[in-house]
């Protein structure tokens, strides 16, 4: 079976982000990009499923400008087989991504879409569900365990209050949570070899997908910082201030 | 413009407090989005009771279904039923609490209604645009939904629960005939089992007091020995940092932060947590923050109202004793 793994590149979460002066976006010049943390977990899970047998091919897909190639090559170096870059320089949202991913899925005889539960830049947590709905497929979101057994997948999901386990037939869409696995590092020789793996660059037009977005980001701002309080010297002083000053006890 | 549909989330008929926060957001949206009414839908066992209760919160018309399709939450049938209710009640917008099921099902609703969606909304602007956090809460985005139909999930900590208000009296069962695919459920799979945390403490997401433990606890035994009694002395819910969960000191669903729960209690006490940015994203809107850490330079002190630089194994039990003394 073939697995489609949609990935997004995002600014390194360790960076202190700066806004453009007009608030129209973040300053991206010269910043370090990484593979979205949750998508990296999805790539790792796909590779593990392939290592267990039964998976014939792992195909990556991403939407964005030319330099997304470097992140796709990193995922190829981890162990994915081929990559599709949908070249797009304009704004994109979860809806646009889901329409493009759904079209790629239809062309490829895939048994599974495996992707991160959210991108750590937009934090929307929509794309997996949108793809599943567009393809009218079952979804298993926020996965912390994935077991493929014949024509079905058993997925343990992280839900409010604990864990829920569901069994869904293939094909299906799975979104990965934080504790599904710990992604491997791509070794340097593999990074060189990854450049020789199949890499296709296509356009939204070639997929018949319009570049319209449904969500317009008008302006970004930084939240007002919480001001630091003060140190207390003892437990007794802490109890006193909580009682008499903060009045929360 | 059409009505706003509230997805009434409940447990066996008991409406979640977060549903009332979602309603508070819906009320704010009513004028800028030129909605005539707020209507609602409840699904699953106890749905009729939950639906009726919401008529006391200003909803003019509610639908419910206790059909076996909805006995356990599943994204596919729930999304289809919410979309059906939206059509039946002339709603062009759907608002829901951003719980795990709200996050799971609402994007599917958005596709069924061809709607634009904003997730985790924390504010409504007078012109109907929305505010939502991005980049682990380090950036707030002002977004505009460009489609005539809209779906919104609401971060409960950002809206005070809606209060009682005179509503309507129309409460009836949701007809399911309008969507034949609803009945094709086997192809969406089945629930195999649950493993839920024991619920002898308040729910983390809406507790008035939260006590969280971090990596400095050093072991699951210490976490239990130090954090549990402190939490219980305050009737608090327990949270944990990512590091503590990664180390196996606390279950996954106790994680507070960007990828875990977002909490904003009246009082948040962090014990042995350094305060990584992803953790701060999940608790920095708490009313009063107390930090106990032996490292005076720990970033948690930058957001704490009261910091105690000390060995947690000494001061946390002492604090527990003093709080117990206050209670008795």
C-alpha cells in the first residue's frame, strides 16, 4: 500500500519571531525553517510502518515556494521514497491545502494519508479533518498509537480525559499527536542520496485547484506581556499574599 | 444573514461549562455577523435534557438526537448531524467549544457547509473579524472569514460562560432522513475501547485551581507524593509539563501547553517547572500564577505573580500542610 504524507515547513520553534513593521506577517528573511514537528512524527510513523512490511511507497507532498524543497529532501533522507512540491507563492490556508492534498490523493491509489495534527505556526488543527471530509474517508485524529492489520487500522487517540481506541477501514486519514514516536535524524549520507530520489514539482492549476483562500489573516500582533511579579521568601509569606493580596484562597 | 448554530457539548445531559463559553462567543458574534438568532443542536445520550437546558440561555430553537449513531462520539456522524441541524435551523454559522471532539468534528462540518473556519478563537472584533493565537500563543492573528458560511471553535478560557437569558421553547428531535450517508456508518469504523483517567478531581480545562508538576519532581512516585496532596489540599486539578509527561510522571492528557491543554484558572501553582515557551502558552492567562523552583533564573518566574525560589521537596509539603490547616 502507498501512504501519502503531507508536510509543512514552519519557522523553527526555538526562534524568537519578529513581526513585519506593518503586522502583515512575520519576518522570514534568513530565518531557520524546520519540518513541522507533528509532520515529522508522521514521516517517522510512515517509515516505521514500511519497515514492518506491507507499505510499498511513502510519498510526501507539500505546498509552498521553491525553497520548501530542502525540507522535503530532509524527509526523503529520513526514509520517504518520493516527493511532490506544489509550487505556490501566495497565501495558503488549511482549506486550500486540503483541496490540493485531496486531488493528489485521488491521482495516486493511496491507502492512507498520514499527517501532523497541527502545524506549529498556524496552530489551526484542521487540515487532516478537512482532507478526510473532502474525500469522505474515515479519520483518526490525534493518534498516539497506530497498528495496521490487513484492511484496517487500529488507532489510539488522545482525547479529553484520556485515550480512545478506534478501528477504521482503509483508506483513511490519520493525524499524529506528540507521543506517537520520536522521529529519527536524517544522516548526512542520506541527505546526499535524498537529492537523487524522485522529486516532482507541480502547480495548483495542474491539479485543478483554485488558489482562493477562505481565511484572510489581516494582521498579526504580539500579545501584551504578562509582567513578572515578585519573589516571596517563605511558604508562610506565600500563603499570606495568596490570602490577603491575591485573595485566591 | 442566517442564524448561528451552537454545538451543545455535554456529558450525559450535563452541559459542559465550555459550551457556555462558546455561547458567550456566539452572542458576541450575533451583531457583527447580523445573525437573527442563536440556535443549538445536542447529540448522544442525554441530548434532549442538554438541549432543553440551553433554551434557558437564550437559544430560540434547539434540536437533539439520541439515535444510536451518536451514542459514542465519532467525527463522521456528529459532523453530518451538525450540518443537518444547521440546514434545518437556517444557520449559516456554527460555533463550538474547541474540545478534543470540537477540534475533531468541526472541520468536517466546515466541508459539508462549504464554510471558512477559524480555530481556537479568543476574541471577537466589532467588525466581525476574529482573534486567534498562532505560534504557541506568541502571536495573535486577526482573521477574517471570507466565505458566507462560517465555522468557529472557541477557546473556553477566553470567554466567561454565558449567563441565563430568556430563550425560546422550540425543542424537537433532529430528523435524520435528510442525509442517507449518515446510516452508512460501518464504513467509518468502530470504537474498540477507552482508557480514561480517573475523574476524582476537577476537569483540568475548567478547574478554578490547577497545580502542575515538572521534570524536577524526578519520578512518578515523587510526583504522586508531592503534587497530588498539594492539589487535593486546594481541591485543584492536576497538570504537568511536557517534560514530566515525557518522563512518565503523569498521563498524556494532563499536559499543559501548546500541544496539550490550555488552562486559565484563578490560581495556577507550578512546582518544579522551568517554563518552556510551549508550557507558558498553555497557562499564561491564569489569573494568579505561583511558581516554585530552585533555579532563580527559570523562565517561569517571568510570568509568575509570586515566585518562591526553594527546594520543592521541602516547601511543597510545607505549603500542603498550611493549606490543609486553612481548610480545616
